[in-house]
């Protein structure tokens, strides 16, 4: 492993550890569908998602497990290769480390139980955002960092012909 990537892969491993420990804790202490109010806008809940974000393809008969497993593996390989080609770009590498952690965290669930464990439930009155987890949050944070990195790039001068 390239020494300059060690801190980013360590960050990835830490996020995966937090993601998996929180999922295991929820599964050990909640029954499927059980919800515990924490605030007036947030519950802990045990939910399973056999699909992708917002339960995309969740109502199919199981083939999507293998599709999303393959996509996660492919994306993870691509991210690692892309990280190796972009040494020294701290914000980019940090964003990619977060996305990699999220992809692997949810991949572990798919391999372990065939679906993703979700447990963070935010809502307003009776309107609930779809439940999500630490891995999903890591992907979102990573995407925000990538967008920030792109917006902060120096502008290239226009070539007039």
C-alpha cells in the first residue's frame, strides 16, 4: 500500500468499523420494525433494505442482491485505482475514502444477510425520510467533498481560437 494512501485507507477502515458496530448493535437490541423515539424528529429503528437508495428495486425477488453486490465490488475497485492515480489531492482522496467506506459497509451487509441494515429515521410530523445508516451517510459526505473539490479547482484559462 502506498504510504501516502495509508491515512485514507485508515479513515475508510474506521468508518466501516463504526458502520458495522452500529448495525450490529441495532440488530442485537431491536426487533425488525421496532422504533425508539430519540427526539421529536429522530427515531432509531431496525429496517432492512434489499434494494438500493430509497428502496430502489427492493420489491424484486432477490436478484438485485447480486447486482448491487457486483456494483459495490466494481465501484470499490475503481475508487481504489482512482485514489492511486490522485496522490496528493487531499480533499479528493478524503471524499473517495468516505465513498469507499460506504460502499464496503453496505457490501458487507449484502454478503452477510442479503440486505442492508438501516436504522436512522428522521421525520417531520408524519413525513419520514427513508431510513439510512452510517455507510449511506459516508457516501453522502464523500460526494459533498468531491463536489467541493471540483468547485475549488483553479479555473483553466479559456483558449481563444
